[in-house]
């Protein structure tokens, strides 16, 4: 299988360890296990004593009861049997496409978004149609354009909600209209929802799997729960045909989740309200900092994010985004991600959910660099 280079990940792989101020990171400020036990109030010694005595077998093949029920609780009306655990959300997206898409199928995907959503189906031999998300529309899909792209041949409509890199959020009404288009053509909707719950306003964020009989949601413990190191992700769907295909495929490439990953994820999900409270405080406080910087700094503009941990910031300087980001890193130690990695030139993605000091210092470095330009 021939697949395009994954531009965002290649950038992060090569540059991340050079950064003094990593404001390209997209997870809510990661926690240590010590911090997780403080947040949750769980007994650390009891946890490790119990786990250390266990034999390191494959463990629960589909995931423990507590893990599956914890993930299901993040949705409305979802059961344990509707959850398929994977190796992170990256594994979930890959697994879903591999299970649902065959050569010659048609897939409609948005852009900008996480590159998996169009490069994986393309590599699998699907015909991929791109729906451009435009700044003038707040990076929300043009529904008339979407309808013109979707046909009875469309196997999957791929969306990202909240959107990475823009932070745009499709509300229940818009999701309902996308469902109407999909239902008319008997298409699946695959929604990468790895940033779901990280909204700037209170209220439950509907999942596509809550709303549509052929809705497929992917998520993980990485972004919202600040636990990227355990590599725990999932697919959630009520569609029996999709589940059958995905479980069969899973036997070939995963077998089971890691026992330690399962235990730590289960612990965090037992106390999801406490963990989410921390995460929401960080993203809301830090977005205010970023927003004030945008408003007070000449040469930069953006569509203010509604959710998630990232923003797509446009600049008015005559310099390509890869060159902008490399020079910024070399001169200041501040790391952001080139917009061209998302097909958006003269822009960069910033991750604002890091620790407050790193964000403030990184923005200060950006200001100094822009004055040189």
C-alpha cells in the first residue's frame, strides 16, 4: 500500500525535541501518574500493589468491563458492546477506514483536518473527494457543496468535530443536516471526535454515534484526558455491520489492549468529571490568553476556536509556512506547526492547551520574531 507522507507527524517527529516552548502540542497539558492519583483521589499504593501481582497475559481481549463501560458513558445510549478499543485515536481512524473502505469506494472528506481522514482512504484505493473548509464560513462545511459531492457511491463521509487545526465546532443542527445527506445515500459518517467535550461553552457535545444509525465515532484518552502515553483509543458505533467488520479486522492487527493501558484509562474514566474539569479550565483560560495576543499583535489573525485545543493562525508576512516555522524555532525555540501541512499556506497551527507559562513564553517569542519579519 502506497500512502502519502504524514506531514504533521513528520514535522513533529523531526522538530519537537528541539523546542524550548512547545506550543505545537495538541494534548491538554499531560499529567504524570502521580498527578492523576491526586486529581482522582485514588489510592496509588493499592493500585500498584494490585497491578504488580497480576500476570502479564493478553488481558481482556476486547477491553475490561470497567474500561468499556467508562468509554460508553461518554456517549448517549451506548453499550459496552458498541465500543471497540484501539491503539490511540490514530489507530481508531486507521482501523475504521480499513474495515469500511475497499478499492473503488468513494469517500468525501473535509480539509483542513487531520491527514488520516483523506490520505488513508486514498491509499486504500478509494476515490477521495475533498470538501474545503473556508475561513469565511468559520471553517464549517458548506452543506450545499457537501451535498453536491456525496452520491449513492459514497461509502463514507469523513468529518472532524471539533476540527483540528481550526477549533471549529459543528453543532447538533449542522450534524443533523449532514446526517440527512448521508442517510439519503446510505453512507457512513466517520467522525474523528478526539477533542470532543473540550468546548468553550458549557453543554453536552453530541457525537455522531449518538445521532446516526451509521455514525462512527473515534476518540482516545490522549487529548481530553491528558494521557497520550497510554495509547488508548476507541471506535464507538451502534451499527452492527460496521462492528462485525471492525472486530474481525481487529483480530489481525491488535488482538487486545495493553493491560496497564486498560487499568490507567479505567481509573481516569471512573473520575471523568474531575479530569474534564481540569482540562476545561486549561483550554478556557489559555484560549483567553491566545485571543488577547491575537487582538494586540499586528500581522496575525484567526477564527477564534469554539472547541478543542488548537487554532489556525494566519499571518500577513511574505514567507512560506514551513520557512516561517523553521526560522521561528531556530531563532526563538518556539515550536508551531506549518499551515501547509494542512493545505493552508501563510498560516500555522498553535496548540494552546499546554502549561500556561509555555504558552505565554511561546507567544512572546512569536511577537519578537514577527517584529524581525
